[in-house]
């Protein structure tokens, strides 16, 4: 075999390997984009290259695969759903305490399902693997909670935090968010009475000021958060 033929074969092999590598990388990228959704773009914006961003997401996948993530039993799901309804009711009289209770309840569900909860950033990274559609709700809720701790959040901010927590909570439970509102005939968080613009979070909410839920509150459209699909629904 002549030297020219050998060079030609080597070139062909290199080209074929490059094509195979390119196809494999494109398939991997598409799978990451499908699994992580908006989280893919968020991580990409934080990294200086697409390869670094995809490496981080792949590392998250590997970490979560090593965790013993398990579904809740039906008894646990019913118990947590009942506790959430109590949190919603608590919001009327004590919004800031209700938001704290909402976070604690989310953390309890995560613990029972096998997620570590020692660090907020790690919690968000772990959740992004199988709950990419709702992890941003967790980030938003934690930001509001931090603002509230400094005394700078109004009651409406806390209401939004509760809605954000509810989106993740329902996703972790593995049921549509609307189911939380329909169980036992209890109204949804979106039907929480509106408060005046100047109400401070640390002032609490006076039930006498809020009054009963307006007759048209139940008919009001659900927040877009309530329509957020769970990860399991997306996979189906």
C-alpha cells in the first residue's frame, strides 16, 4: 500500500470519527436541553463556554443518580397535602410565618424523598435534574424569604413566595398543583384575600381588614404558576 493511500485512509478515519463525535455531542446537547429546559440556558449564561455548562449539568445528573431518590407513599402524599392546606389557612393571619412553614414543608418532602437539604444552592442543583420546570419557583421563593427576613417584603410578596413554594411542592408530591386547591373543598392560595398596597409583611394580616374571600375570588383565573406542569407530566 502506497504512502498516499495510507494518508487518505487516515484522513477518512479522522473525518468519520469527527462526524460521529459531532453527532454524539449534538444528541447529548439536545437531551440536556430537553431535560433541563430553562435551567440549561441559565447555566449557559453563567459559564464561559457551552462545554463547561453542559459538563456542570452532566455532573448534576451523575450526583442525583447516586442519591436514593424515591417517590412518596400515598399515605405520605395525603399527609403532606393536608399540612399544605393548613399552611394556606395560616397565611391569612400570619403570612410571614406561613411562608416559613411552607419552606419547612418543602424541605420535609425533599428529605423523605431522599434529597439532601443542607445547602440551598445544592438543593437547587439537585432539584434541577428531575424538577427543572419548578426549580426557578424555589429560587424565587427563597429570594423573597430572604427579603422578608430583613423586613423589606410586603404581604403580596409573601403571597407570591407561597405560590412559588406551592409549585415546587406539588411537583415533589407528583400531583397537579390544582389538586392541592380542590382537596377537601379548600380554596387555593390564589384565592387568598388581597391586602392593601402599604401592608408590611412584618405587620401580619388582620383578618378583620381582609374580610371574607370575595365572591368572585373563586372564579378568578388561576395564576400561571398553577398551570406549571410537573416533571412527570413533561416526561409523559
